[in-house]
C-alpha cells in the first residue's frame, strides 16, 4: 500500500513550516491518491501533536481525508486515512 510519511522532529519549533509541510503532504496524498499518511510529531510535550491535530481539524483540510488514527503503541505517531 502506498503511504507517505512526514517526520516533524526537525521542524518542531517552526510553526509556519510545520503548517506548510502538513499542507504539502495532504495535497500530495490527494493528488497521488495515497491511502495513508503517517505523521510523526514525536512524543515530547504533546504540543506539536496538538498543533497537528488542530491543523487536521480545519474545515478545508478535514474535507480531504477520511479519518485520523492515533497509534495506540506509539504516542508520537498519527495516521491520516484517505478514501479516493
């Protein structure tokens, strides 16, 4: 199964770059009809994960994907599932 992966460890304190990286990977998934995007905000304080979830909750973004799954084994990882 085709899957995209975005590791945010390097961007953790650069807000606009995080939004841009998220936006790009979501658009790429839509264009290439990728079924799943793995986003790794990392464990840390949980702030980055909250930021990612807020981004995914935006109306314009939410319209593009099917559901978000939090990895039960790894707190620092999310999966965004698409139905094309």
